[in-house]
């Protein structure tokens, strides 16, 4: 049982903290936002993450929250940096929160290990080492320990990691971090710091590449009459490829893939290498978000004055996170086309991210008198979308399934037109009546 300090009570910090407490360690999480610390001390979670509340409850006695850095540092065997490293406008990593942590390490013992869990560009370890030395913290050792937590399944991912990557230029420091994870049944991969930093970026960029690849395959399938889901099933059975991350759709979003792919692109560019593949991954993803617009135009013609319901706003199901959500780009494209846009999501609260979009509390409200309903996020609730009730509430029963969630045949049998991604879609049934629709009072 060790004492662990954590800086940052965001997704990574809270899941990592609760995870280590579940492994029996004493964890103190330092957060700079006092209101967030008050929430946490009152037992309220500031984020929506399935299973995290239970993990907190079960390990409450081993979890402390504070705004005081010294409380997280004092007596700690390891201090984890779990602060946000968002992308700047140039796409570089904003490391200001990391440097702030280094300024808050007063009282850190010389045998404490500083561990980077935030996603950082390759080479950050060297800069942190130099920064520690200039602050007279030469004795404090540094380890890179990237996380691979996916939102919506993060607590499971922490307790059941595929691997634990430990990058250290100091063997003993790496041993300390390995020991902290001892109770987890997972392969430990030890390497140097720079390689560990690259593992994180490369892993996310490769997952994003698989998504852009299958999305391009989907786009070709539409032109040659093949079904991308069948294709994905066929190629996914190859043990060299595997079935994961081959779900075609309207593009990836979230706080990680877009940022990490751009980090890698810039890292390569700043190092004198033109990384063509990641450039293409980003470009394909941006275009994929917009393909829904042309699918709607195919069925509806001009979108001006049409009412479009966007179903699912979070960047993926089981999270309330809107960061880089495809719904944001899609909504602004549709508004720019003069369409009236309605949105629904079971948990995400977009706030100012979806200006001009009428947010609805129910799916039925969102699709009322709509000329089309678009599945943007594959929430389970939407599996029952194609119902007589929804069909009769819509002005034009057209479903554009941006996540291939539904069975095209079943949807058509219920009297809807269907348009998927890389799937056989309903034949173009001619533009709907253009006469200004008589809107039933809400
Ligand atoms: C990701 C990585 O999975 C995780 O290991 C890392 O630590 C952080 O980044 P996350 O961003 O939470 O996690 O979500 P993920 O489930 O990976 O999905 C990312 C995006 O890709 C979502 O927008 C999702 O809709 C999309 N996606 C995912 C697809 O379009 N197709 C797929 O087959 C899988």
C-alpha cells in the first residue's frame, strides 16, 4: 500500500485515482478549481463516467481531495500528472498546466517519482527533466506512464488494461511505478521515456487511421453496391487485423483522437518529416462528418426551410462529452444551408456549442414534423427509433443512420426511407412536396 498524489481531477485523474484506491493505495487528488474539490468532497462526481461512482463509493476512505498541492505531494511515493493538455490553435500541445504542476511540487521528497499520465508530445520528458533540475529537484525522478482509457469504459479500462507502458531512463523509478500496478493482471512494457510518449500518440493515431480507412471503404461501397459492415466483418476475422475500430460512421471525435493525430502530425512536421498518412486521416475525418449533408440533399434537395433532427450529440455513447463531437460540425453545416435543426441527447448538454439548434428533451419532440432524422451518436435508446409513432410524427419519414445502428430492411418495412454509411440505401424516392409544410402546433 503506497501513498499516491494526483494532480488534476478530470477524466484521467479521477479514474486513475479511483483505480489506484481500488488497488489499495492511499490517493490524494489535487485540483485547482475549488468548486470541483467541494463537489468531490461532498461525494458528487463532476463527470459522467459509467461505474466511476461505484468505484468511488467502494474506496472512499482511501481517497482525499484538496486544492493544496503539498497535501498531494507529502509522503507520496509517486505523484501523477493528470492535467489537461489541450491543443492550441496551431495544433500544438498546450502544456501550461504541466508547468504549473512543476511549480507546485514544493516539499516533494527526493525519492518521490514524478509520473506523466497526461498525453504529451514526444520530447516532453526531456523538457520536464530540465525544468525539474532548474527548480532544484534534480533528485526527483521522472517516468512516462501513458493512459489508454476510453470514455464510457474508463473504469473497466483501468482495472483491465491490455498493457501498462512504463517509460523511464531510471530503472529504479520505473520499478516504483510497476510496483504500484502490481495487483493488475496485465503485461508491463518497459522502455525509454521518448518511446513511451510515442506509444500513446501512435496508438491513438493508428486507431484513428483504422476508422478513416473503414470510412473510405464505406464511401467506395456506396458507389459499387457493397455493404461496409459485411466487409468489416470479413476483414476483421483476419487475426492480423482483428474486428475492433472498423465501425464505419460519420467520423471520430472526442478529446483524444483529433488532438493526438494533430500532435503527431506537428511533431513530425517540426522534426522535418511530412507524415502523409496522418494528414489523410484528418482530412478524411473532416469530410466524413459532412457526407451526411449530401445524403440529406440527395433525398430532400434544398435544405433551406427543412427541419432536421440530430439524434445523439455527444462524441460517442455513454459519455456526456461534446469535445470535437461530429454533431457540432454537422449542425453548423446544416444551419449554414438554411435548415432548421433540432437536437437530442440523453446526457450531453452542449450549452453554447450548438447555437441555433433547438434542444429537445425527447426523441419524439426532436423528430416532430421533421423532414429527416439523423443518427449521429449510437445511443442504445435509438435502436428503437424506427417506430410507427416516430414515422407518423415526422413530416417526411427519412432516417440517415450515421452509425449504421439500424437494420435497413426493417426500417424500410416500417415505411421509412433509409440511408446508412456504406450500405445499400433506399432508392431516391423523388423530392418530397416542396409546398411550405403546414407545421402542426408543437
Ligand atoms: C480513445 C482511445 O480509445 C483511448 O484508448 C485513449 O486513451 C483515448 O482516446 P475515446 O476518445 O474515449 O478513447 O473514445 P473511442 O471509443 O476510442 O472513440 C473515439 C471516436 O472514434 C468516437 O468518436 C467514436 O465514435 C469513433 N469510432 C470508434 C468510430 O467511428 N468507429 C469505431 O470503430 C470506433
